[in-house]
C-alpha cells in the first residue's frame, strides 16, 4: 500500500489498464450494477418503450457512477489512515484526481440524460443524486446520514414513473417502500466498516447505534418495505402532473350548457348515421363543412347527456365546435 501522497496523486508507474480497473473498482460496482439493473427492470415492467428504458438505465447508471466515485475520492485520506485494503485509491491503483474527474464527468452526463426523460422526471432524479452527493461530502458523519439514502432510493421509482407517457405521479406506497429500502441499505452498507469509521471520527446514525444496535435494526426497514409493497393497492401508478392536468383540461374542456342543450335534441341511442345526421341538421350547412367533418367534430357520449370534441381533432375545428355550441344554446 502506498503512502498518502502517492495514493492521492496517483501512482506514476500504474499502467492504463490498471487505472481503468482501479476506476471500475472505486465506483462501488456491486451497488451500481444492482441499482441500474433493478431500475431497468422496473422501467420495462412499468411499460416504458425500448428507447425510454435505455435512456432511464443510462441516467441511473451515470448518477450511480458519480456517487460511487465521489465517495471513494472524498474518503481517500480516511481510507489510507484506517489502512483499508481493497480500495483502489488506498492501494495506489488509481489517483484521487482521476477519480474526481470521473465523478464530475459522470455527473455532467447524468444531467441531460435525466432531463431527456422529462422535466419532472429529471428534477426528481437529480434531487436523489444531489442527496447522495450531500451524504458523501457532509451528512455521512452526522445523525442525519439516513436521510440521503431515503431520499435517493425514493427518487428512483418516482423517476421511472414520471418517465411514463402522461408523466403520472408515482403511488405513495412505491415511494414509501423505496425510502424504507434506502434506510435498510444504509445500515447494511455501513455495518461492516463501523469500527474503522469510529476510529477515524465518523459518527453517522448507524455508528451512534453501535454494531449490535445496527445489526438488530437492519431487518426492520427491509421487512416494513416488503409489507408496504405487498399490501399496496393495485391500480395506476398515480395521478397526472399539474402541467398535464392543465393541458388536458385546455384541450378537452368540460361540456358547456349549449352542448347539453344540443345533446338533449339528439336521439338517445348509439352513435350511428342517424345521430350524425341529426347533429348535421342542427348545426346547419356550411360552405366549408360536410358530413364527414361534422361527424369528426362531434361525438355523443353514452346516455346522450354530453357531446365532447373528439380526441385528435385539429385546433381550428375545436374553435368552430365551441362557436357552434354557443350558437345552438342561444337558439334553445
């Protein structure tokens, strides 16, 4: 094992294959691969398309890589002082500067990849990544060390859900289970290194519990997360975002009084040629209209109580439809 100066500057004799291997080892490859594979599987299960699944996996991968490299680079001197083996920087396999450069490069890639999945999805995912960086840089040695894990793991399923068409908010029980799994992951991640961390002055939440307390508490959040996932209600992942709700209300407004008056004048039966003819006779002929255009602009809903504009109608037809409803209501 090299001296602190050699390790932080990078061993000059290290070959490029050795440095690449050191970078791969310092990113915490086990958690990186596990989290990325889990989120890719969740994206496929949720119904994302192939291209969006690849984009989601790439965003999660770069975010996890940045967090892992940041952790090893920031803890380099502490790992060397504690004499930990198996750490590439402490073993002089790779320099701390190279690890910092890799961490910032991965973070720079994570930002556009996250926002490419949608503005809400990108904001949520980057919030989780920022929480993980805050853990590495500051919160690891405080009693709030569990909070970044909870936020980061809760943000992952939310990121996948917000990347779906319509950007639905994730269900509460999915976010809660993710947060509980994050707390359990924090306990399990810190448990093997508690004694070494205490020797170097790190006193996070698990360190304050002690090895025995952390070991006894570890199953609690994992069992609670499993219970939430098992008992969570079936159904859609959540409601639409405020932006999507406003957009749908704007494009497909609620029926007005004139529309209801017109609906009462139309025979209450299934949508067929007779209904189209009745609507056409009520609106009156126009030079630019024909029966096909009128049928596309209007659609009786079951029960004959309302008539809504068809999805897929062009904006100019929606404007003309609203004008017709006001004119017909005035006649009634």
